[in-house]
C-alpha cells in the first residue's frame, strides 16, 4: 500500500541522503530502508492505549501532567513518564544543536529535545512506534521522525553535534545483518555514528550495567527476564548484551573515541531521579547518601532485597566500587577534549513528578563549588497559599544522613535501645531548635546531616510555613517519612520487635520521644492537607498508610522446593530438590526422583525399603526471611516398573491434605475468597506419614509428584493484607468486648456491694422481720 506524501524538509540531510518522504502522519521513510517485521513491540494493546492517550491529549510536553495521570502500567510509564527526560535535563547540551537519535521509541526523549530548542532527526524501526513518536512531537517543527532500520540508512557525514543511543547500544547485533559478535556489532555501530559527528560532537549512550547492584541481588535481567545471565556474560546471547564499566573503557578505545566519561543515573537510566558524577563518587565517601529512598526496579518481577539499598550503596562506596556496580551508565564518547562540563557534575536530584509541576525542583552541585542550588523546573514556579516554597542556594555539608543511622541501627543492633536513643536525641534537637525560632515542616532525619563531629546540621528546608510546626507533628512526620522510604528496615523492625503496622511503629516513636499521649491518627488530616497542596495526585491517604502491615515479607522472585524421605524408622534419609521456580498464576507439578539405597535394614529380605515420613519444604531453608504463598491439591508417591506406573500412596484435595498434615512454620489463611498456605517460619515444612514399603527396589524407580501453585506476591499481598486487617479488626473487637465485660463486672461488683450493704442495714432487717410476720398471718 503506497503512502500519501507530504513536503520534504530540505533542512535535514538525512532526508535528502536517503530520499525519504513523509506520510500523512508526518513519518518519513523509504521502502528500501524499512523492515516489514521489525520485531520490537510492547504489544498491540499497549500501543493502542498510547495512541488513544496521545490523540486525546492537548498537553504533549515532556513534563505534561495529563500524560502523567494517564500512566497505568510499566509500558505506559516508560513512554509517558516525565522522568524519562530526566536523563537529559542536567546535561550540558547546547540548545540549537543538531541531534541524531537512534531508536527513539514513542518519542519521550525526542519530545524533550524538540521543545528545548534542538533540531532532531529521530529514527525508529517500528512503524507503530514511529507513528506514536510523530504524534508526541506533532507540534514541533524542528523534529523529524524517520521509520527505518538505521543499519540500512546512509548517515550524513559530519552533521550532528550529538548522537543519542538510549537503550539501543545493547541491541547492536540484534538488528545488524552482518554482526559477527555482540561487541563487534557495537563497535561497528559506534564507528558509523562517529562518522556522522560534527567536529567536537559527542555520542551519548544510556545502557544498563550487566553487573549492576540489582542484578547481583537477584533481579531479573531487563532484556532476557532471567536471573544472572548478564553476570554470567550472556552464555546464550540472542544478540542483546550490556557491558560493565571496565568493558566500556575498552569499547570506547576500540571505537576510536579518544575521550570518554561516565555519569550514573539512579535508580537507572529509564526513570532517573538522581545523577552522580564520576569524580564525585570516588572523591566523596558519603556519595551513597544521595541514593536514600531511591529503590531499584525489576521490570520483570518484584525486586525485594534482603537489606536496605542505602546500606548496600554505602558498602560499595566504601569499597570504591559504587560506580562499577551502579545499575546503569550514561557513557559520553567524544573525539575532542571537550567533556569537562560533564565531569563538573557532582550530583543532581531531579523531580520525581509526583508534585504539581510549579513545585517541582532540581537540586544540583558542581565540582569545586561549596554551595548546593535548588531551582524550579518551570519558570512559572509560585508559592503555595499557606507555605512558602523556598528556592536558591545553601552551603554544602559533608557527613551522613541521620535517617541512614536509624536504618543501620535497626538492621545491625540486637535490641531497641540504640534506636530509641536516636529518637530521644532527635526530639532533644527539635526542642533546642524550637527555642531559637519557628520549626520548619522539613526538619526531618532525611534533612539532617550528622557531621564528623557528631553535630546535627540542617539542610534542604524547602517549605517555610507561617507558624512554627508542632514538635509532636514533626516526630510523626519523621516516623512516617522513614517508614515510607525504608520498608526493608521496617520489616526487620517488625520481625524483631513484634510491630504490626506503620501506625504501630509511629506510636512507638511517639512514646520514645516523650509524646506518648498523642496518637498518630491525630495528625493524619494535617498531613493530608499538606500533601494535597503539593502532590498532583494521591493514591492513598495517610490514615490508610498507618494501616499498612509490616509483618508480611513478599515472595522472592524464585523458590526452591525440596522433599526429605525418612527411611526405615528414621535410620536414614534422602533429600531431593527441584529446580528453582518462579511464582505465578499457574499450577505446576513438582517431580522428585530420589535415588534410594538398596536396603535400610540388614535383616530385610528382597531389598525392601520402608518410607516412614515424607517432609516437603516449599521454600529454600537457607533463606529464612522468605515468606511464600502457595496452594497444594495433591501429593503422590509412585513407582515405575516395566513401563507401568503404580501409585503407592496419595492424598487428593486441599482440605484432605490440610487435615492430614503436620505443619511447621506454615499457616493456613482464609482471606475473603482466597485460601492459601503462607510460610511464616524460618524452616517451613509439611510432614506426611505415608508408611510405604517398597519391595524389589532394584527393579523399580520411585517418584514423588506434588501438584502445587506458588502464588506471585504482588497478587497475594492484597489477600494477606485483607486477612491481617480482618485479624486486627477481630482483635480490636475482642478488646472492646473485654473492656465492656470489665466495665460490666465493675458495675456488678458495685451493685453486689451495695446490696450487701443494704442487707446489713437496720432498715433492711426491720423490713425483713415485718415481711415474715405478714407472711405468717396469711
């Protein structure tokens, strides 16, 4: 089908060099450069949704509130989130320059470049994505969208000031017809784009780190949806490969780039909210403090590390490998010695865009500067009606965050004493500050630096209210913010100190801070009012946050079930494990094939074997902090002989299994319509007593089949939460009934005492004597 043509843009040499023409959607192409099946997509449903959103939206800007509110899942977040442009916001790029963007996707980065004054040629191999990019940039005259496999295009020599490879370099061999190796294809790609650079031009590569922290801690590799494949150097590469920092040094040299440097976007290059500079990471022992509250994301499954990420980054920082283990890199490659402006970046804190746009800020510091600058994202920044939003500069303070000390205490100390002392010191500090003047709303532990002398130093006081903030409310805010930013530490707190939910943790902090007469619920409306003035949208109110349970620990990305057979009255046992499994929606059959000995009893005849107990362990006992959810509806012990199977023992049906099983560290939960088994102990196990005797073992093969479903925690966390909420409500009801019973018992005791007093009175005795005489006469 031929495309209707529109006027060619003569200002783009890419168009003329490849004889490209535009269709009615404004997408340029040439049949010789287009692949019919490009093979890269988020799926038709996701792309239809993006088409509808972009078609309806009147605000297509890179920081559009409308598009932010349309985010509903990961594909829409990736293509619509304002955080995508954070990758470029702090970079020293010269507006008005010519930019070549390879693999522009649906135009999130392209949009930012076009609206900030760059002339952009953006190439995308997918037809639908190219059209979506054109829709996103439909009001930008300086943007040209090209549908093509860029390997089939002729790139103009010496044309571009910048070439962008954002999430593209790892696919070099996947879309290169003659790539002999992943690395070789990448070198060829860099050689091609190098030729298209103007004098002094630069190539910017945003890419994951194959040895990034999240991968080392068990996250799934972003491209293969498997664990550890990148760390294992992609043994079965499908033409997609990311590289370590050390490997990039060699790639830059082999690609002919005499100069290169690194910047580190966190949590990764896809949705960055913090940038750390290369020199700063190695120069500042406390660079890790800038990553507090910045959680890594597993785009395949739930990422839930066993220790707080801030402590992990602290350890990497101390070991001098934070840069090497960051989740992503921005690699800047140049042919001229003009990269100093990138090296001058120490750190940048970028908006996460939960706020209303006029209240979004960028906080940055340059190398050699003694000040930190807070500036507005938009020039129309204004003040809130009841709180002043403060911008400007403040001195840079070296040290560690007070909140990070709270985390370290919870994770490393065996008692509450040290944590309680932290709370007392914080309240003492607030009381001392209150004597000097009004207390700001942001006087929280994450805005207090403990310097080398142990003194508290205040920074980042962004909000100035008309009146002094109440100390009790500040302590509430401190505990609430800490709970929101440090869920791993809070779960550890809950396990060690029997704390049920966020509200209970806050109550503990109020009590330790000598504010035990105040309840967290008293401050919910104050916090809601403040957050509603600042945030664009809230998914949950403060009172609901207080009810968030802490005791549950989500299922890890994999479980490793095993069985143990106890043979011959406990004289021997056989332990067999299956391969690690990923939780999900589907039922599966676990098959165990134990190798049994010839006999467990010297007196036995015919090599008989007896199995007295069968123990099933649903999760790896070496990871006692794991909590899993599962259902099981059958277990069978079978033998195979001459090709036929024989069932020696079985239990069928979940209710029968529950009734005939001894559980250790496993609870049976009923939450609404959901019924599930929940691992709750350090060594969870189910014990069966099949009492099986197997004869002629040499001619038989034993097999144990368990039909089971390991439920993904993201779905079943709600079920458990529902159960815990009902359990809490039931507990509160019991307390209320006990209180009512105590009250009635007190009333009964008082009435009994009054009756006894009446009966012992002269009046009562007189009336009783009269009543007897009257009764005697009748």
